[in-house]
């Protein structure tokens, strides 16, 4: 029997949450078959089988945290000859392992490899009373009971057939019953709690870091997008004929890349020592997407060199991936400036937080048909969109963001002017 060790799944990732098992104990595995989905603080990752075999044990259950370089599941490979001792241990694990239990310690390795599973064979010696106890519990739980000088028979088990689980021991230590048929008093009001994990935990850390290290300042503006909406309607049939959907986002991004050419400071970043500016060679524009895993900000690389059709295609790909929580790590790295389209959800104004280490972010509100005076003083119906910029005030001042926003606004209000700058 071999252990599948959770490999490195991204830069700096040391743990992840098990979201969904695609297999159960006893199921047949084929090489490269999807086995489990795990959620890191950046994306949802699908892990496949390294080789064909049969699943003998799941070490980490759904909702629990798995550690990188620690065993994730055990399996019997097709080309392995199981001996009686390992087969017996596998059967014992399959019969006794509870869905809520996780081994207290497991061997680690730098990459996914075959590791001998000996926990069930080499459990520490139990006292005579515990050794002969008929109360079902795993070796790890029995060890926890011994460490706290408790008696297993005195702990009420909430597992199958009265099995004592780790949480039962902890509840017993706290003087709280863990009987699943008993409704805890604190839940009678309908309130509930859940751990902050995955993308939401990562977002919390990033936002705290950003507001605590970057002095923000905000700048608001109105943009008349009447002509832009008309242009999009004229171009939509050609784009849709190519199998893509044309939103306003490609125009926002293309105009932004053109405006950055005149104000490159908003596309720069400051190093951690705050003594050196780095000017990015390309305009990699991130877009905030509210997906099922939480807020994700994938970015479109090299916007300055892409056509509107190419932008529409890339935006569609990244949006779909982000909503499903399956964005590649490469698509989350290297962003230089960010767009948050709150208007898609109905918002009008916002004070966005910079996606560090970037220097600026814009929140785009919804377009509204409002009365405006033309040059002759006549009131007419115009599509008005509100935008709010946030800039890093350590090196971007109000004049810089105002000039940049005016250039961006000019391209959006007269979209045909972008033709003069396209290569």
C-alpha cells in the first residue's frame, strides 16, 4: 500500500482545503483520473492520480485542511504485491476510519511518492484498560485520550456505532457534549459560524496589508459613454459571429493601455523598501471577478498589443475560469493595474482598495441615462458612467491621476480616436 503525498501546488502554498473527493475508499483509480479538488488561497486545484490502483484510505476529509508534502490518500497500486500485513492494515483502516478523523502525524516528502503506511501497525502501546476497551476509536484518538489522562469509556462517541472521534475528545475536555442528535443552545437562534479559508482568507490578508501599508487617495469622475455604447452595438454581431461576447471591458482595458503610454507612473510599483520605482514593460490589467470561491483578480497580459477581439476572447476565458474558481496561477500573477466593474452588479460609487503591489485601481459604476446639456445648451439624454480611482499616494499625486483619467476618459468618450493609436 502506498501514500499519495500532496505535492507543491503553487508558489508559497503550504496548505489547502479539501473541497470535494471524486473517489471513495475502495474505488478504482486510473492514471491521471481526477481524484480530489482542493482550494488554496489563490485558486481551486484539481489533483489527479499518479498511477492506477485502488483507494484504500482518505486521510483528509471534505472541509479539512491538507498540508503540502503530507499524505492525502492511500492506495494499492496495480503493480504492487500487497503482503498480508499491509493488506490487513488497509482493511482495518477502511473499516475503522471515521470520516471526521485525520491522522495526528504522517511522514512527509518533498514530492508525491510512495510512502509506507505504518501508523496502524506501530501505534504507541496503550494501557491495559485502553488496550482491552471495546469502545471504537482510532489509534490517533486513543493516543489523544492517553495524553490527557482520560478514560475512553467515559467519552460519548458521535461517530458510527458510537465511535469516539477527535472532536468528541476535545468537546469532553471542554465539558461540552458532542452528541450530534442534541442541538447546541448557541445554535437555537439560527446563528452559525464557519472558518475563513481559501480565497476569502487570502483576500482578507491582502486587503489588510494594502490599507495598512499603502496610503490611499481617491479621485472620482463622470464619463459619457453614449458613443461607446453605440459603437459596441455596431461591433457586437461581428464579435459574436466569432463565438465571443463583447462587453465594455475590452474598451476599458484598451483605452487604459493607451492612456498609460502618456502616464506610465500609474502602471509602476514601489519596492518594499519604498526607495525604488519599477516601471512595468507591459500593461497587464487585472479584473476583479466575484466567483464561487470568492474574489479573484486574474489579469490580461500585454493589453497594449491585443486587438479588441483578442481582448474579448481573453476576458471571456478568465471570467469563466474565475467564476468556477479554476484560474491558473500564471493568470493571477504579474498584474500592473486593476479594474473593478461594480456596475455589473448595480453599484454606482465605490472606494476601491489597491491590489498591492500595484499602484492604482478603478471602480467602474453602472451606466445611467441622465439629462445633460449639449454645446448649444439643449438638454439631451446621455449615458453617464461614474468611476472612482484609488492611487498609491507615496508616489502618485492628484495631478498624475487626473491627467491619466482625462486621457482614459477621452478615449472612452470618443472611441474612434483609439484608431489613431492602434498598431
